[in-house]
């Protein structure tokens, strides 16, 4: 997968966290994933498709990170993952995917994105039918971490 | 001023409402889609709506508002992840007064509101 397709997702994540929450997050070196299990307790998933483009983006958070982001977004402090926290992770994933979609469209790669799905649970897995490597980009802010997983198949 | 905030995400409705209330806008009504929004249009002086929503999306909501003589002149700001130039043009053609691409800051939200209310 060409790095030019990954960078818009990384930049959209940094921009979303900075703009909506004033958080300065740092991307760590990416790697490819060889198993279905995610690293988080809650994941937002968005698929994208067009006749020559298919893929998905996942934002996966440990519970502590998700609760901190929810508090930063809404001003509410909660102590466990609630429906509202799930909604916030779905919306963050939606904003990141939308931001990347806009940048890629300007480069001539257009596709539609799905509405976000949110999966909750320790050691949950997310299966993908896309025959393309899954690139994992870890992010860190303060002492908290989360990961983004992107897979994209482009037939030009 | 009575403001209608339309978004299927409770988080986004909350963010917008927090930003409005801390800026002196107290009378806020929320709706989760276009159908709910139309049912709550009475007395609304400004609509802030998402684009992609289930049941009735934001663009259809804009068309409905603009074709209803009672509400046709109510200012509408679209707040959406749809940031491509063609999408902005399409929304403006349908009658949106201004357009905010998510993510956004409180400052941008207030500037756009001020602009459409002055206009």
C-alpha cells in the first residue's frame, strides 16, 4: 500500500485531536499487523468503497484513553465505557475518515465512507475481507496510547 | 435566539451545545435527523445541521426548509465531514448559508454563526 494513501489518515487524526480537544498527539513508527485482534477495549470502524477503491480505517483505544478523550470532547467525566463514550469514538472515527477522504479526493482518489460502527470488549477482533496489508500507526499523548489501523486496496 | 442543532451523534450535539451555551446562546433544541428537525422547527431562528444522518439527511432537510414558506428564510449552517469542494458547492446551491467542515474550533463556529446572522 502506497504511503501517500496512509499519510492523509495520520494527518487527519492529528488535526482532529488538536482542533477538537487541543491535544498534541505524536505518531509512532507504523508496522503491519499479522493478526485480527485489536489492541484496544473500544474501536471505531469505517469502511470505504468505490469501484476501484476498498478498505477500512479503525481507531482502537484502551478504556482509559477513550474515557479521557470523551471528557476532553464533552466536559463530562465518566468511569466506564457508556453509550455516549461509544458514540464519541464513532464520531471521532467519522471525522478522521472524512478528513482523509477530502484530502484523497483532492488527489483524484474518490470513494464513499460508511457510517461508523463501534465495537467494545477486551481482546476483540475485527475481520476484514480486503486483500491488502493492515498498517498500524500507534499514537501517544501524555502517557496514553491508541492505534489507527488502515487497509486500502486501490486498483488504478 | 432559538437554535436547532441537528446531528445523529450525541457527542457532536453536545459539543455544539456546549460551545453555544458558553457563548450566551441559551435556547437550544436538539434533533437526531432531518425528520425530527422538521418536527421542531417552530420558532427556530438558526439551524445547525450535519449532512450524513439516517432517516433524513441534512441536504434533504435543507431542501424541505427552503421549500416551506414558514421557514424558508431561516439561516442554515451545515457542519459536516463532507469537505470536498463539489460537496460544499452542492450544499450552497441547495440553500445552506454557510458551511463548517469537521473538525472545527469554537471560534470558527461562532464566526460562522455571527456571519449568517448578520447576512
